[in-house]
């Protein structure tokens, strides 16, 4: 919970260096052995899924910070919303995957924004949204430039918001160049969550990603630029860790440039106390006008992304539920309600900031979430007990799930804009990502032309679990080797996934089915907008 008055900049008594690893300041950090941080057996255990940690995995003061932050807690992202305000237009570096001039309401990716705001406009917008959406718990400043290249606008916004809405958590995202100079300010305003985008720890790699930086009153290019950026990022991360600020690292996976290198990045940021590592696919289309887009640099496939994430198992905990938000996104991750809160609409809204109403609403959300968590755990135990009756095997598959929330299989195939992907084995189910797709159901009828793109998006999955599905998509999915399953409608996802998996194993064991390997899947480059969503 944020304090109404700015916090003192006195460092806290402990520094956080990853889930379950609180250290007193001055104690040595646990540095993983160079060969021990990574493994190719991804998805095994909690070390690879830090954002899915629960209260039992961390000290209470850390749980308080993450429990309703949708990016820092995978479970929270089903229940709590975040918003961004676009108060930071300038940037002090150039990334080859960024073009901030590009603005399109059909796009959803970092750096894209429809309206830039003054701090005063931004605070009014946050208070308005918080009044309308009581589960909106976090304000992030994430561009469209760099939050810390615009320190006055960024910190003015946070300061004013703290005075008016002290319960909202503050979060910022930065490239890290200006970070070491501003850590005191970050602590002064009680900003508990900071994201640094770190794409390399080797300046030779960095020179392929960053053509220039602007630092110390001059423009610097080449390896020298990348070296300075790298040193500032590492210093900033260490300083935040020492102050107890939960720091998340975002990395853009650029095939052929930093894909294998990100494993080393993961190790290095873990050493320096990063709380989470979010490895995201490069978004790169020629029409975005970025250097990478124009030079034909492709983004990774779904399996390439997963392979790098899995190879980082045992290193810094991974976030796998990132939706690569716009710099003015509003709502739950995966939905964008920014169109409901344009400046002209806000000007006409009457705002009453009712803290008690927000708190009591969130208490209800918390009760429901805990009940779901417990029910899910019980269902999982029962399903695992059933699985142990089957012959031992090392089968590990991906399953796509259609859900509209609440942790259940409860969405019609035709209404899905994003599938959640679970990896399942006889030991566990693990959320490993999401795949965006175009709506199949358009105005009451199915658009069969969309089906091939849906198949491509989940082509690495053996089954798709839905609440309902029509005959045509059922046939097309089956023909592509993806089993459409509506037998678990309304069930908790983990129980349903394990239930289907046990049935699949039984069929394979009895010879009724021959297990086949699946192909790769395509990560969709564009994204849906709020208007396209059913929600
Ligand atoms: Fe925004 Fe980022 Fe804070 Fe979240 S987003 S500043 S940490 S409140 Fe989240 Fe969006 Fe991914 Fe960012 S899903 S792009 S990780
Ligand atoms: Fe764009 Fe952010 Fe890179 Fe600046 S730091 S060039 S805003 S992606």
C-alpha cells in the first residue's frame, strides 16, 4: 500500500533479490554458478515461473507489493488491472525496434499511443479510471518515450497522484540510461516497481540493437554507446536492489541478434537482484517503419520464444504473461479499454474518488481469488492422484485454453481473442504464455477465413479446451491435428488440462492413439484493440 505522503529516501533494512531470497543489506548475494543458472529442461518447478508465486513463496512484505500487481503476479493478472499514462514523449536512446511516430488505434505494442498528456491531465485520467474500474490497482508510466528521459513530467504525475489516490501502486519502465541518477527520486515517491529493458550484457550485441544514445550532452554511437548503456543499466539495477525496489527486466528477443545471449542476460540480472525477467518477442513489421521492420529482421516463432524462456530455468524468475501493452493501455492485461477514457470523454465525466468503495471491492476480489486458488489446488491434487495410476512416461504437451477469466474453461471458441497456453506433464500444469488470434465469430456467424490463422497460432498444441465449438472449426482443428475439447466446460483450467492429459495418455497407452509431435506456431505480430474485443 502506498503512503499518502512521500516516503523518506532512507533505504529499507532488506534488499530483495528474487522470490524467497530476502537478504539483509551487506549480506553476500547468492550468485549462481555460470553453468548452473540455465537448463534446457524448462518449465520444471517454481524457479522458472516466479510470477506465478503465491504468499507461501515469499515474505509477507513482498507479497503485499505483488499480490495485486497484474504484471508481477500471474495470478493477479486475472483479477487486477493496470493503466499507463502517456506523459513521457522524449527518449534518450534509439532502439532499432522502435518508431514512436507511428500511431494507430489498431495497434497494441510498447511505444504506441494515441494522445500525449500533461501530468495534470494524466492524474485526472487515473482518478477517473480508478473510480470506474475499482480493480485498477497500478499506474505505470511506460512512454511513449522513456519515463526517466522525462523526469519532471514523470515524477510530477506520481507526486500529484499520490496526493489524490494514495492506494494506487506506482510503476515505471525505463531503458535505464538515466536510472542511476534518479534512484533517489524513485524511492522518494514510493515507486516500488521498476522495469528496465535490458537486451544485452555484451556491447558488441548492443551495437546491433542501439544505433545511438544521448548521454552527457552528446550523441554517442556504436559499441561505445552500447557499453555506456550496459554499464548504466547494471548500475541502476544494483542500486534499486539495494533499496528494496522490485525490479523487473524486460528483454526483446531478436532472432540471430540476442536469442542465445538472453540466457546470459538472465544470469547477470539474477546476480544483481532482478525480481522477474520478461522475455518478449520482437514485433517487427515493415509498415511500423522501424529499422528492424524495414530491414526484414523477423520476430521469433512461438517455439523459439519458449525455447529461450525454458533455457533460462533456474535463473531469474520468468514472467510469461506479458501482453506488450501500449503506452496508454487501460484495463486487465489482454484487454484495452483506453478508447473508453479519451480526453474528451474524461472532460465530461464526473469523478468521485471513493477510497472505501475501492477497498471494499478489492476485498471481495481477494476473497474470490483465494477461494479459486484453494479450489484449484484441490482440483490439481485430485487430478495428479488420478495421473499416478497411469504408467510412468515423460510426455510433456502444450494445450490451448479458451477462458474469459476466473481460472476456468469458460469461453466459446468463436469469441476467443487470445488463447492461454499451458504445458502439461504427469507432474504438473504450467501457464507458459498466450497467443492472440482474430475473432472467429463475426456478428453472429463464423468467419471460416480466420480459421487458418487460428490454427497457425496454436499449431504447437495437441488440444484446445473450450466451453463450446461449432462443427466447422471442430473439423478444421481436427484435420490440423489439434483436438477440440468441450468436455471440460466450466472446470478449473488446471483440472481440465490434467483431466484431458490423463485421458490422452490412457488412449496412447491402450494403442487407441499414436502420439505425434506438433509443429511450431506463429506469434501474431499485430494485436487486437479494445473495440475488437467482446469484453
Ligand atoms: Fe505497466 Fe510495465 Fe508497470 Fe506493468 S506493463 S509499466 S510493469 S504496469 Fe506488464 Fe504490459 Fe508487459 Fe509491461 S504486461 S508490457 S510487463
Ligand atoms: Fe523506443 Fe523505448 Fe527504445 Fe526509446 S527506449 S527508442 S522509447 S523502445
